[in-house]
């Protein structure tokens, strides 16, 4: 066994490889009260790429007043031009955001929708159907420009205002996003209330309604310590795209009960132990998260980062 890594013991029925969709630079930093300098964000993304992450969500082209932390999207994105084959998706809320992103050469975008009316109102000031109607021309124009489109579905398992979310509600929005042209869907457990059985039931129902597993990614928050268990349940179902945030950074500025995302290091540790490839160097990733924690002036919430950190 290599020092600092678990002994791999393969579990049956899991995919041989997982693509980690790293969200630390966007979802992880968006809720920080202190604005992180653009140069620090650029170095963070470069370090993540150097650790082997092939998809790093870079920023969001939203209006600065909504997410001040990401107001520097135009300055940041050109600083990443040397990353070559690394996928650098960006979040766009509307047609204006798409125009700004494409003008800078973005080739992968994401739209961020809700499956519940309460969160759609809080996040977008629209109903679910109104938000879908807003996304439709954005997705169409992006696809016409040969830009890859991901659709985020928030509140897939529970909503702070509405409580548990019925599976059929998630399926309806997922199908709508797929039908309008999204090539990938990310199922978000925005407030971290999912449990493994719920995860597998939702995935099975999506399949039954014509949403194939190969377009599905999962995005778990660790509010109740269930993120890894839920990820394992998704892997058992055949999901091969998992969202995670370096160092466990992030939450949701519009859902105050949301705690941090699944830490990328915790995910990689589990994948290493299962013999599932991710292509990520855990040592480099841990060093990156320690560096960012120092920039932010507080310890990393990731258990793996803490366990592998040099002891005083």
C-alpha cells in the first residue's frame, strides 16, 4: 500500500473509472464573504488541473450584484487559456450570460434550475416553468454554437421550505432539460438531506422515464454526513460523473441550511479504496486545498485533508 492511500479492495458492480466534476472554484468560492483575488482563483484552478482534475468549473457569468465573488469572470477566464484539454465549464443564468461566456471562448456552459417552486422563486425569482422557458433559448443557442450544455437541478431530494421532494417532480424537470438540449444533468442534493435508498429510487425512476444513466451526474452536500454514502449508491447504479469541491468548500447562497459540498479529497480516498480510477493525485490535491485554506484563513473542512495534513 502506498503511503497516504488506502488499500484498494474492489467492490463488485462499480464503474472502472469516474470523472470528477470539480466545482470548488465556482460553487466552492461563490459563498465566501471575502472576495478572493482573481490571481488566487486562477492559481487555484491551475493547481487543481495539475492534480489531475480534467473538469474544473471555473466561474459564473451572473450579474455581480447577485454573486459578488464571481464578478471577475471576464478577467479570470482568459487567465486559464493555457490549460489546454482541461474542461472549463461556466455557469450562465440567461442569454446575456451566454453571450459574455462565448465571447471569451467558453466551450462548456451550465444552466442552474430548480425542481421546487420555492427555490426557483428564491434563486431566480421565477416559477419552475418560467425558469425552464428562460433556459430554452439559451440552450438552443449554445448547441447551435457547438457549446456543451449541462443542466443543474437543485433541491432534488429536499427543499428547506417544501420538505421532501417527490421523485416525479425531479423527473419532470430532468426530462424538460434533456428535451431542450442539455447534454448532461447534475442532480443536486442542495441541502444535504438525501439518503442512499432515495438516491437509487430517483435514478431508477429517471431511467424508467427515458433519462439514461450516462447523462447523469450527482452533486451531494454533506449536511448530515451522507454525501459519500449517497455517492456510493449512485456508483452502484452506474453513474460515472460525480461533482465535488476541493477541500469541501461551498454551500449555496440562496439556501442557508446548505453546508459544504462533498470534499473532492474524501471522494478520491473512497474511489482509491474501491479500485475505481479518477486520474487524480491525492497528494497534489490535498496540498492544493491546504494552500487555498491558507488563502481563506481557515482550516479545510475535508476530513481527508485534515488526516493527511502535516502534523505540528
